[in-house]
């Protein structure tokens, strides 16, 4: 899912204030692994571990992240408690509508420029659903990986590679097959490399947390 963060100054301040840790998002020689060289930023260890798993297993992911690194643009991956959005009707004060697992929010500047995309992941909701199902830890990790593949590779990286809103890679439109939508086609390409199954719907039914929900 996607909404828009139009206050670019606020987004930049937020990114600096959180003081994110480096996430290993691409393969670089040791001389190139300076702090801050990765475009994928987070302070959350669970999300950091998920991003690292994806990077280790997907060549497509590593290549795209490296291409974004060269632009100087960034993805900030946070939980709802890290960010507050004002004036979002139908959302809570942290910017996610009830029941939404994650959302990609481009920070749009002048002339539709996009240099930062914020990914908000409702980590507590994902964990609560899995806890109620008594899921194995590997199922929780796999779902987090699927969610981040969709939001980062499906939505955020196309914006940042383009550098403006022309990089929008949308979810399925009305009447469009889910598997033909831009974001899900990209998601499925990385899922295939990671052995995380194929997504055929526009909802949550390809996640382990939704097994038996149909």
C-alpha cells in the first residue's frame, strides 16, 4: 500500500533523528562498507534481521539496493511508534489505518522529487497475529520478509531509482490481475529467489499468518 508524505523537511528531520543503523543491503568490498553507505536504514533489530536475510538470498535485491546507494537516496524502515502523521483521515496518529500491516510513504519534494521513502511496518500486529496462531518463528520471519520485499522492492526502490514520482510502481488497480500489477510482479521475482512462494492476490492470503483464513 502507498500514501504520500508531502512534508519533505519533516521526513528528513525524522530520518536524522532516528539515527538509523547500517543495514547490509548490498555486497560491497570492505573498503566500501563505511557507516551510512547503505540506503536501507532502520533502528529495529527485527526489521534489520529481515532486511539482511533478504539481501543474503536475493541477487535482484542486492543489485537494486546498490543502484539506489549510488544515487544517495534512502529508504527508512520504521514501526508505527517511530513516526506520527497529522491530517490522515481514517488513520491512527501513527499513520497506518487499522489492520494495515505495512505501507510505503514517499517523501515528495519540489518538482515531484523523491529522495526518501519511509516504510512503516506494523510489527506488533504481525507478531500478535502469529502469537495467536502459535506460529513457528520461521513463519514469522518469512512473513516479515514477504512484507518487506513488497514494500521495499515493490514500491520504495522504483521511486528512488527514478528519483521522482514517475517511479511509482502501483498495487493492482480495479479489474487488474494481482499477479500483473507492477509491485507484485517485482515482489514475486524476489520471492522466487528466496523460496517464499508466489503471490497471486492483492490481499494477505499469500502470508503464513492468513493460512486457513479464506
